[in-house]
């Protein structure tokens, strides 16, 4: 943060993770100068279809209350009982004690109830500003100390009584409010840039999907004679293409119901629904292994390079099933239940063309209309193979379409990766800026919304170079996006 002013004098804070702090700042126990601390642990309240919004740990993310992330309600008649420990006031600090640990936000409306795994802090107004406290908790330094005093084998958490071990920094109250105002302004600008990149990514993904769907239903020749497929979601297709069922081009095999008692710490990884994620092979998602001997006992469930897999279970109303991947990995795997292996009849259909069919909107729309139930979608093997598809009779034409899509999608993927890199850079800058301001590494006392922050006369060239590179990356991403969507 060398582009900002530093304080004229510093002292050792006496706390390892805070390091040096401005000379006139103090270090205090975390609970000292809090007017109240309320832990909302207890029995889970009865949920209703409407009523008073129940804020859970899922709603608290990156310093904000994101109400769309989880929408649960309690009855107004239960409100007094649920909130008997204390109702929220504007500005109160909400803190998640586990799953996830350490997320924080300020209350921005009072007609809410608070769920378990949330603690509410309120600073003594004479000494501690709630908005500064939020940013202090978000800092890397405080999060480091938080993890030191947390516990848990599967999910890290902290109990209210352990806050006595934590320390906080205490600038003069007017500086606290100035720091909070500065961070509100600067993080809002960064968040706007991040949101624009996220919108760009969503636009690219939509266009990517449209390119796939068009190629596998209309072909590459814009002048080809067309015919009505007789299927709403296929529409018109090239006149010489075959309208048929997937079952005539591929067989399917379900996975094996492995018992949890057979799981080991190493061996052969089994591929579960979570590993077939958003049309990619996500081996890092809850990797589960079984003894290598099972490969000889269950050879029909072996998965290897070029096999095509599909997830068969998900949530009704969500597109979180029907994900398909082509294995491009040299490792050998075993197939778990509720994941299917498709085996294309290679004399009739190109495997790359088949995977693009499985990703197309026409195929997925038909697939998603099939399952019935109240909460969970469970596809049968016959569901997967019973969908109507359009296929060029010539494998040569199939391969040309697949090769075209291979190249076309690379440009989308490169642009999406650039946008993701820009987001990561901005998120790192956001985190660094918060930490620098709340720990006194930069002096923002002269910040005003009108003039912005006054830079030092000596600006760090590395910082400027990083920002220039970030700007260039964003410009390149925008240009590449326009080219990809042309």
C-alpha cells in the first residue's frame, strides 16, 4: 500500500499478528469496549413459508448481508422467543462462529431474526465504531488470530467465551469512523469492478452455451436446406440429419454402490456425483478412495481416458444434475452409484460430438423435464438414452463440428480465465487495502469523498506497475470477449 501515506510515528503493538501500529493507537482485549455480545446458540426455530426473514450464516458474506443467498422465515408469533437474547439494531456487527468461521457484516435492517452460529456485537459508542469493528474482523491479521483460537476437526468454529483471548486495535473514535468511511468508498469501487467482470463471465458462458447448441442442431453450413424436427427444443435441423434417440448411438452403465466402510485414505479414487461438476472432472471435491483390489473385483465399473460420465441425481428446479464430462486423465477410477458411464457406438458417432450433444440446450431441456418428485431429481438410465437428438449421418461432418467447437470454445475459456484472474487480483487488493487501513499501515485521516485519498510524493513504482497490468488484463479480457462473441 505504498501509494498511500503512512503515519509519522509507529510503535510495537506487542501482538505478533498486528506488528507495528501508529504511536497514538492502543491495543485492547476484544471484549473490552463492547457494549453487548449476544450468542444466538440454542434450538433451531421452526421455519415457515413466509413471515420474518431468518438471517443464517449463509447470508453473511464478504462484509455484507446477502439476503438472496438463503431465504428462510419464522412466524411473527415466534419472534420474541427466538430473539429473547436481544434484537438487532442498525449497525450491529453480525459474526459467524462456524461453517463458515469469521464472516462478518453490519445490520442494515431491523425486521430480521438471527439464527444459530451467529454472534451479535455492539461497540460502546464512546470508544468503538461498529463499522470499523467489522473491517477489523475482516482483516487478515484478525482472521489469523481467530484461527489460532478456533477449534474443530471437520469445521473450524469458536465459542463466545474464547473471545477473551483475542485482541483488537483501538484508534481514536474519529479515526475509526474515517477508516470505515474510506473502506466503504474504496471497497465499493473494487466491488463494482468485480461485478462487471462477473457479468462478463456470465455473458461469455451464455454465449458459449449458445454456440454449442447452435452447432449441434444447425450444423456449420448456414445455407444447408432445413427440415422441421418435430421436437420443440430441436426446432429445424439440416435436412440430411437423422432425428433419433440417443439409445441408438450409445449404451449406458450405472455405478456401483460402494459402502462407506470400504473407504480408505488412499488407493483407487471413486468418482461420485460431486466429482462430475459443472461439466468438468473435479477430482479435488471430497476425494474418496477404495482399496486397489476392488479394481480386479469390479472391472466393469472401471473408468479411464475417453470415457463419458453423467451425474444422475440433483435438486429439482436446479440445473445441478445431468453434468457430463469426457475423461481426459491417465489415472484409472471406479464408478460410484448415481453416476453413469456412456459408451458411444463409435462406428456411428464421434465421442467428441456426443459430449457436445450432452452439453447442448436442446438435450438438457428435454432431460430436465423428465424427473418427478418433491425435492430430488433422479434420472434413470432410460431417461438419459430416451432423449431425442439430431445427428449428421456422416462421422466426417460430426468430427468437423466437434473440431470447430473445440477451437471456438478455447477462445471463450481463455477470456473467462482472464476475467477470473482480474477478479482474483481485485479481491487480493480489496483484502490488502482493508488490512492496511485497519492496522494503521496507511493513514487515511485526510480522506474525503470529494478529493479521495492524498498520495505521497513518492509513489511506489511496483504498485503502479501492478495496477497498470491489472488494467491491461481487464482491457484484454473485454477485447477478447468481443472477439469471441462475434
